[in-house]
């Protein structure tokens, strides 16, 4: 079985990619592929550009990666309370090819941020919106205060209570 994991941020040091990577390793019996959103850098979507270039091959490549997954582990970056522009753009291009971007795959949906709310706004938006685009969101997790609660050197959640929360989610995850 295969996990596709990614942080929905273009940052080369994405804290959401770090969280998604860590949590995907907790599913020990699965093969994991961690995507980098920068590998799907697309021009800014517009219907005019779409008429000019058609379906973009990078959007299809993103959909093809999703298709290989048995489970999606996604951690959403929060920019001004919403999706990152890079993720939204990739999503917009992909949804023009297949409105069911997430292809009915089971999903662990997460978010983190340096702040105490842990990306709660974007997590709520995604949790409510993604099922309309083929996501089967089975669980959510928010990691508040990333810089305090995640050990980057060890690449793991350092707060024992929060780490146990996500481990319980993984342990009880069934699909």
C-alpha cells in the first residue's frame, strides 16, 4: 500500500511538509512518497490561459501522483487564513482536468503553523471543501506552535501529548 504525502506550501523549508513527512512515517507498513509542491509549479490559472495552453501537463502529473495513492497525508499551510496561493493554483489547474482531484482516496488532513491555532482556519476550510473534490477525509490533526512542538533535528513532534494524539489517529486509522 502506498501513501502520497505533501505539505501544501511551496516553501523549501515548509513546516507543513515536515509534519506530513513525519506523520506518514508513522504508517510503518506503507511505502511513502513525499511530494514537493514546487515540482508542480504552474502558471497562474485563468480560463484565458487554459484556452491558450489547454490542460497543463504538470496538473496531470499531480493527478497521476494522487492516483498512485492508497492514502493521502496532506498538511495545509495557512496563508492569511486560507490555502497557500501555490496549492490553490495547482488545485485549480488539476480540478479542470478532474473535478475529483483527490479521486476518492482516504485522507488524513492536517495543518500546522508557528501560531497557537495551528492552521485551524485553513484546516476547517479544507475539511469542509475537499469532500466536494473527491477527498474521503477520515481524520484531521492540527499541530499548534510548530517551532515549540516539533523537533526539526529529530524530525518529529516533541510535545508528548500532541505526538500521542497523532499516533492514536494513525493507530486507529482504518480504510
